[in-house]
């Protein structure tokens, strides 16, 4: 069994419990869960600058119930809920939010001007060249009125800078918080976490815990017809090795289901595994692979 402990000065991960689900909102906690405790979860939040897509998500990290229970049982995390989640925002929070939004807008105005100035300086030579051609043409048409006109790169930059308009407020980039910026002053309570309660939930957790203690990384396996996917290393770097399905009795599994599951495993280059408990409560596994129209 792998032993992972927290140092004395290292805080526990805060798993926020809402509607019987666990989420991690803090980026450092997510990093700790991934790198130290092999808890992967699933990012479910929209990205502020890419809200109309679902291929790349952001915080919060939604945890499977088994992941939450493991973190709590091992002492890696604590389940919390915030009193402010059930109250209307206070006047102080509203004023702080408005002040932050205005300050952010002013910073973007300055940044937009600086960005535009840099763009102008980069193309100043091209602008100057075009203006000089037009000036020469006007001098030929009206020599007296343009006799003393002189263009330089500096004058071109000054002229273009005067044309810069203030960034409209409706075009500012809105910062979407993944965690309350006043989190340190909010009051939290230890939340109640009851998973697992039913027999199947207890079986799933026993299997999840056993695989985790055998150094596997685990994610949900629902898209392959299983309960879990087991990876030999970080899922961001490795493909899953096993599709794990939890069943009460291996012998009572429908043969048609077994054929379907084993073929799915083979077609996706994974081994399909049925997990159950023996009479002593120990987790046992039986693997299947489709070979030449036979189940081995």
C-alpha cells in the first residue's frame, strides 16, 4: 500500500460540498490532488475567453463520490460548505465587486492604449511611406498650400495616437472568478458527507480504494460501459489499461453483456475487468479479452 501523508505545515484540500457533490475550486488544491494523491476528477467550468466550447474546460474540478470519500478517509481533505453560499451577497461584497470591476476596467483602458501604441510604432514606417506618397501628390496639385509640410515618423506616431479612442466599457474583458476573491474572510463549516451508503456504493468504493492503493490512477469509465478506467500513470500522459465494472456476482453476469463488454475493451485496446467481493470482503478481479470470437 502506498503511504501518502501531509506535512505539518501543509493545509488539507478543501472539498466544497454542494447538493451531495464535491468540487475543488482552488487551483493549488487541484494541483495537489493530481500530483500528490492521484485524484484526477473532471474539470467542468467554462473558460472566460472560450465559453462556447466544451473540449477544454476550467475550474472547478468535479470529483467522483469515491474520490471524495478516499480523500476524506486518508485525511488529505476536509468537506466544507460556506455560510455565504446560502445568503444574498452583503453590501460590503457588492461594493467590493463594483470597485474591483471599475479598477479592472481602468487597467484595461491603459493596457489597450499601450497595445495600440506598440502596434502603431511597429507599422509607423509603412504609414509614413503611404502619407509621403499622398503628400507628394497633393504638392503637385497644390504646390503653394503644401510647400512647408514636412512629415516625420515621430509626427506620424503622434497623429495616430491622437486617434485612439477610449476602450468602450461593453468591450472590456470580464474576469470570471473560479474562487471567491474574499475566500479568506468567509466562514466555512464542516459539511456532512455520507457516501457510501448503499451496497453497490460500498462495492464501488471498495474497488476504487483497492485499485488506488495498487498505485493506479482512476477516472470514470462510463463512456466505455464500465465504472472506472484504470491508468498505469497520469491520465494526461497515459492511456487507460483497464475498464473496470463492479458486479455482485461474476457468475450471474449475462453472457450477452459479457460479450459486449469484452469486445468494447478489445476494440479500444483495453482489458475489461469485472470486480467483485469474495466471502471475506476482499476485492477480486476477473479479466476478459475478445480473441477470435471467443471470450478468454
